[in-house]
């Protein structure tokens, strides 16, 4: 099939390359000339395992092209909208400027029978608002939310755990759902659940899934706060409750909490939308989820300061990690960088290292010192804090070797990812999050 993908950021670039890799002819369109130039050369503009390979293959096969010209969308039968919906400046709601602009720019290039498939995360009701403009061209608007995780984006796109398509009522919607099934044919062949629903439900599935995940993380971080007041160990607690299949251990990792380009802004936009709908109370708990999450960053900073005897001023603190999570160079709303910046604000001489995110981090926070080599970063540190659980720190860092590099053997495990016993045995003062 011929497809167009409007917006070649995280979501769109991966989607375009993944759709080409399953045999479609795809054009990716974006207004950012630099991004398009990089993608056209087969170079992934961000770090995502597996993307580089499918990008180069797609371009070499001739099935994948990128352009800034919206006219290139003509002739495609399905047009995916994958532009960003960031948090509004000065508010909690989602900024729909890019979605509106993308749809408006696409309208003149649509033909009778085309499908416009929204993938961006939008407040419930957005699709219904856009539909009349799309339908006036003879095309059909559907909403097909994306559940990819950064770091696993290629796999999640090619082999998702479910596909959700919100369609308009009647024959028009049924036909659109069939076309989307055709687009995602390998998943269909594998028996991946394919849920056809209405537009509002599809939009809500996406935000409620992220709200649930954020709530799960903040739940365990709330338990970490209680553990801190009682001497209990939140990691053991998570293991124990996680054995209950109804609860499950995943996303019960207590630590400095969630960040990234999705969970924080999505729960805020959801709460803002619920207020607009007169149902603010229904998701009022999301404000608490947000507050718990932000408190954990503060807690990590306090642990460092306390371990340093009450002040970080003039102390050398090494921060291991900058990305919002491992296998990503994304620093959007990164709890890791937030902790680093807060320590810097307290007068510490902060050195940050990360296997992938230094370039992005140094652009946004040039006031911090960045070092690519982990051991060099550890050199003569008064305290060390792990804030992104990369294997380089979690598995491959020996407490004995690290101990020979630092000035003070203080380690704060902001992700509860280290073997506390091994670090203590090597003579370190170890501090976890919600652990004795
Ligand atoms: C999230 C969702 O997991 C995806 O399903 C969704 O498609 C995506 O947002 C999106 O809306 O696009 P992602 O932002 O890539 O994916 O990251 P997650 O793996 O969900 O992690 C989010 C944050 O939670 C990270 O900062 C991570 O360190 C933190 N986290 C995760 C914890 O603090 N504890 C955990 O147990 C798990």
C-alpha cells in the first residue's frame, strides 16, 4: 500500500520506517528540513535501537522516502498523523497546534476514499472536532493510537501487543477498519488483538493506559515514602505484591520516578481535559500521582545532601545517567537531569555521564559538566548518584573498581538497580530509594 506519515519525530520516523519494513511504500513528511535531510540520508535523528537498520534498508529498497513537501502525500491511501502534542506553555492542557496544522496542510492533497489515521496522543474529543474537515474531502478520519515504548519502538511498532482503531459509525467506519487491518497485515497474521471502536474510546484508550502506568509507578513510590518512615524495604515489598498476577511486578520499580515525553504531559493533559468535561474529580488522583512523582526527585537530592553531611556546596557529585530511561537519548522531562540540575543549584560541582544522552543534555543544560567516559566521571567524586539504570552502571560497574576512583565512597541508587550488599561489602555507604 502507499502510505504517508505526517510528522517525523519519534513516533512518525519509527512508524514510517517500520511500515516500509513490512512492505509498504511510505513517504515521511515533516516541516523540519534538518530532520528530513538526516532521515533521507538514512541517518536516524535520535537514538533508538534497530531504527538505523530499518531506515537504511527502507531507503535502499526505494520504498521509503522523506520530504518537506506535503504534496507528496497525494496518491497515498492512508495518511498517518504523528506530530507532537506537547504540554501547553503556561498550562496543563495539550497543545494541538501541530495536529491542526498537519491536518489543514494535508486537506488539499486528500482524495475520495483516503483514510487519515491520527496516531498522536490527543485529548478525547479531538478527532470528532477534526472529522468534518477531513470528511469534506471525501476521506475518512480514524484514530489509531500508538503504544510504543522508547527503546523498544521498532519492535513495538512492527509487533505490537494490541492494535486499536477508532472509526466513525457505519459502513464508512467498517471499510476504514478493514484498510487498517491491511496496513498492519503481519500483526493480523500473528493474531495480535485488533480492537475496533469509536473515536472517543480510541483516544481514551491511549491516555488511560499512560495514566494507569503513571499511577502504578507513583503507587510504588508512595509505598517507598511509607517504607522510609518505617524502615521497610520497598523493593522487597514490590517483589512480594508483584507475585500476585492481578498486580504484576512490572512498573513497580520505585526510584526517582517517571519522566519522558509522554507520561508526565499525558496525565496533565488528561486531568485538564477531564476538568473541561466537568469530570475533574474523576481523575483528581492524577494530580497526586504527579505530586508523588516530583517529590521523589527531591528525595534523591536530599539523600545526596544528607550523605554529604548536610551540604552539597563545593562537593564533587557524579551523576550516572541523563536520559529519562535507559536505551534512549531522550531527556524530555528527565528525572535524571532534573536531579543533576537541582544538585548544581545547591552548589555541587556536578559531572554528568550517560551512554547516549550527553549531546542532548548539554544543549539544554550547558551549566553542567559532561564526561563521556564513566570512569573518568567517577574520578575523585565525593558522592555518586545513579539516576538512569543503564547496564553500564547496573551490571557493568564494579563497586571495587569504582571505589578506587572516587574520593568518597557514597552511592545513592536513585533507581534501586544496584546490589546494595555488594556495594556495602566494598566499603560504600549505600542509599536506596525506600530501602533501609
Ligand atoms: C510510555 C508508555 O510506556 C508507552 O506504552 C507509551 O506508548 C508511551 O509512553 C507514549 O505515550 O508514547 P515511554 O515514555 O517510552 O513509554 O517510557 P516508559 O517505559 O513507560 O517509562 C516512563 C518513565 O517511567 C521512565 O522515566 C522510567 O524510568 C519510569 N519508570 C518505569 C519507573 O520509574 N518505574 C518503573 O517501574 C517503570
